C-alpha cells in the first residue's frame, strides 16, 4: 500500500462471520471517492474502522494513515482515539443533540476539536450562514425538517475543521425531493473541502453525481474501480451492470458468437478471434423492439415477452423475459405504437456491432 502525505490511505483486512473485508483505499487530497456497494457489503465497517469507532479483532490487519499521520496500525500497536483523529463524519441519521439549539449543535464541532466557547460560536455562525441556516439558529432538532437537520449535521462536521471527511449514506434517510436539494448542498461543500473525502453509499445516483472516483465493493472486496464514466460504460460485474442499467452476461465465445452461460441463447458478435470465457454487455438503448421478426442488418433477433414497463423521465425502461432477460430503453411513443405491456409478446433485435465483448 503506497501512502500519500496529502490524503487518506487505508489497508483493512478484517475477518467477519460471512466474509473477510479485504480492501486497500487511497483517497487523494482534494478528491471525493465513493465506496459503492449493496447493503451488507462492508462499507460502513470500513468507515467506522477509519474513524476509530470499530472494535478491531486480534486477527485483523488494519493500517490507516491521514496526511502522513498514522491513526491505526495493528502491527505496531498504534491506535489514536476517535476524538484525536480530526476525522469528520456525516451519518445517515443526523445525530444532533436534542437539548441544543442549531447554533450550539454546530458549535459543538469546533468545541470538540478544542476551540473555546466564543471561538466555537463564531465558527458555527460562519457555517450557519454558508449553509443558509440563519433562520434556524434558535430551533431544536425536533423543530427541523429532515433536510434542515442534515444541513445542520453537515455544518457541525465541517465546523470542526477535520482533516478527512467521511460520509455514511448521508442522503439515505431523506425523501426524494429533499435528497436532491441536500445533494446539491453536499456537492458544493465537497468541492470546497480541501482534504480527502470518502462517501459510502448504496445509491448509484449519489456516487455518480458526487464522486470523482468510484470503488465498487461486493462481499468485502473491491470488484471495480474507476471514474463514474468508466464504471457506467464498462461494468465489470452483474451487480454494477444492474446499477448502471447495462445488460451484462457471461458466456463462451467461439468463431464470432457467444453462447450465454445462464441462458439458452447465443449472440452473434463481430470479433471472430475471441475464444473462451467472455463478458458481453448490451446497452439498453442498443436494443430495438418490433411487433414481428425484423429483417435487415440486425444479426441478433429473438422472440420475447414483456415483463415490466417502467417510465423513466423521457424514456421508458422495458424489461423482457426469456430466453434472455434484457432491459431495453425506448420512447413513450414506441410503447404506445407497439402496445407494450406486461405479458405481451414482442421481438427484440440488436446489431452485432452494438455488442461489447471482453475476455472474462
């Protein structure tokens, strides 16, 4: 593990009952990395380990370094208490103090970092103004909406001037409208924060919109890393493909075709040199739907049955059943013209040139 003097690096090898968390993290100075994965993949455990809030088993290997300062090193017996780490955390639940006003909740951040009461209140006032909370300074947490409470929690964390910022599903408890608003607030604050930022989320929208780099974690291990565009356009696992809306299949290639491993179907491809195990991806907008078997340049056609018709803004996501389950994006006009609805038959087609294949 290479260690940056201006960022967060962590080596975490922690056995759990169902799997072992085994990851290396490197979050550079001034960048946001999203740790994206399903519930139970180990994301929050990694975050609490970095923050010093997790119990570390005797057989675990953990080393956490922030800006060149070693916070945890199990091999050397080093462990810095959480209140001395200068690590700021924004949780899913805002965790405000019910007996304190908004002003005093935000002031708790710098107070916990050692500031005097008057200096803490001055710092809190600056963050309250920055996050447009001035009208709420005298309110208690029970008098705030979910979005207001989360903005206060963000202000409290940033007012402590942490060296690294950790965010544990910070938008998960908010409704859709509020989540969009707070996401914009959070995006602006992340861009302004000078240190490394690590966002834990299971929501791809949060990851793609807030992060510079994504680490996909499944069952305790990083299965893919890259920019949001790289992850979106080239998913490496079925989980990532499902998140990004891309259809991903595993099969065996031979002489210009791929026989799928889990489905009774064969795709024609353009590459006749590939042989053996491959991964095949088909983007939803590359598939066309027809009332009868189409003719022409499309070399892959098959009969299917509509399972789900789901409006997604300006497009409609149509999920087809066997012989090969596939998601297709079409226009609302196409849905009406084809009479697409669940349990109705339809023909699907995709050109060989629209299919991406790579060795597994």
